[in-house]
C-alpha cells in the first residue's frame, strides 16, 4: 500500500516531468527566426547595465603587401537602457599627428538613420555623416561608419542556422538582416558561443550578396560586474586583401559619463 508521502512524491515527479516536457516542446516550437532572435538577445543582454565605459586602443592597418600603419585612439560609450534607443559613443584619435583630435560622435538609432558627426581639427570643422554614406570606410580602415553603431539588437531581424565549433567552443550560427535603411550589407552571419554567449565572428555580405569582410573577436576578458569585452578585433577585407586590427587596453566602467559628454558641441573642445 502506498503511503500519503510516497503518493505526493510520485505526483511531484510527474508534475516536474510534465514541466520539463512542456519546456522542451516550447523550445522545439520556436521558428528559426524566433530562435535566432532569442540567441542574439541573450548575447546582447548579457552585458547590459555597465552604464558607461572608457577604453584606449591601437588601430593597426595592414595592406595586401603587409605594410602596417598604427594609430592610437580612445572610445567612450554611454549606455542607454531603453532597447528602443541606441547607445552613444565618442571615438577620438590621439596619434599620428596628422589626425590627432579627429573625433567621431555617434548617436545610434534603431530604424531611423544614426546621427553621426566627424570633427576634422585641421579644418576646424564638424561634418555630419550622411545616412547614405555610412557604408564607407572609417579613416581608411576596414571598419565602416555603420560598424560602430550597428550592434543594437533591434536593428536586425534574425534567423538561426546551425550549431558548430568555433575554436575550442561550441557556437550558435545566426544570420542577421539589417532593418535600417542604407546599410552597406545585405546580411551578416554571426557566431555566438554557447558558454559565455559572446560574439566570436561575423561575416559581412555586401548588397550583391558576396562575402565582403570577416571580423574575428578574441581575447575576451570578464570585468567586475560580469561585463565581457573582446580585446582583439581583426577585420579582413576579402576583396582588397587589407585588414584592420583593434587592440584594446583595460576598460573602465561607470566613470560618471553623461549625455552632456556626447553632445555635438563637445567635438570642438576635444583634447
């Protein structure tokens, strides 16, 4: 004869099994588009809450023959908690002397054109970057203007493709398609690791659908607060044979930056 306790235990096991089955069924019921968005959203939201950040880095430009040119710059970012509004960022070059003080201010949008302004100290002029020119190269690098603002989650629609190894990790492979006008890309294919949910590689396809560039992200570090950041970005252009490396130093988070630090009027006072 079953005791009341054993019956309760048996019932709880049945309930638990049913919940697990329901969860598994719900997961299987996701479309490739829904699953792709779910994976991308988990990656994007894993690093939310940093408020603001500052980082110094080196930019190394290499041509097909291997000739290298180096630049030093810094990037400040202001996080906007509302996912329907993009973050703000400022990129300032410190060397070489001919571009010292050159700055790019970006106010990322979602579907509306990003607001971007380029300050050229030699001309003492602030130039607004047209929405139709954001696919152009940024200061001669293999990064386009839009590459600095296109990481916002809701700028894309998504489609899950498969799982495969990436280095020593397992990665979800997800296609993303720009929703914003005037993108220079037809689509991007991303590799997101299943361990820390970080972006490991991106393939960029031009408007004709040809593979244009590949970005590899490596040397990830986890900072206090659970913020993951790559410290080496390697972008290679398959059509020109040129490449650009971004080599990051340590990040500083929650430094007290505010909206006033990312206004157009600040550009002329950059040092």
